[in-house]
């Protein structure tokens, strides 16, 4: 560098400006990349699929209403699973039967009967979930 400096005056100062400018550009690029990464993660969080399930549109949600909704959803899921199983049986080629699901235990059958009976009671007497009636159903099934 000393030979170059004597050969061309001011080269050291020019090279220092170039190197300082390069370092500044590298720091700016790093900061911009960090900002881009932050914005991308923020946008991913904002655009993530959100559940649109509504528990109740208006009014106060009571415990009975919530329990009724839970029971209704559980029954709907059971029906959906049964329909899917029957559809698979219908669409299976002749001679190839899918493995049968294991038989339901006594507690599973009791739970299904209990849910079915409670749903029937809810249909006949909506919004009148009597805890004594529910207890009676649980004791007698």
C-alpha cells in the first residue's frame, strides 16, 4: 500500500471511502433483511386460517347452551363417522372387505345411548335442561 500511496496520491483515502461505503451498505442490507423477515412472519400470522365457528350469535351463553352445543357436535361427529364407514363399505370392491372396527365396549354403547336420549330430550324440551333429568338419564342407562 505504501508503494501505491506514493505512486498515486490520495489512493489510501479513496480506498478507505470505498471500504467504509461497502461496510455501510452491508449493514443497511442486514437491517433491511431483518425487517423483511419480521414483516413476513407478521403477515404469515395475520393470514393464517382463522376458525369461523360461532358458539352463539347473540345473547348470553349459558352453561346449558354450551353443553347442548357440545352434545350436538359430538352426536354429529358420531353420525359423520358412521356415514363415512358405510360409504367405504359401499364403495369397496366385491370380495375385499375392510377390517371391521373393534366392537364397542359397554361404556361406549352406554355413552351413545345417553347422548341419543339427551338429544331427544333437548329436541322435545329445548332450553330446559333439567339437571335432575340428566342425572336420571345417566343413572338409568
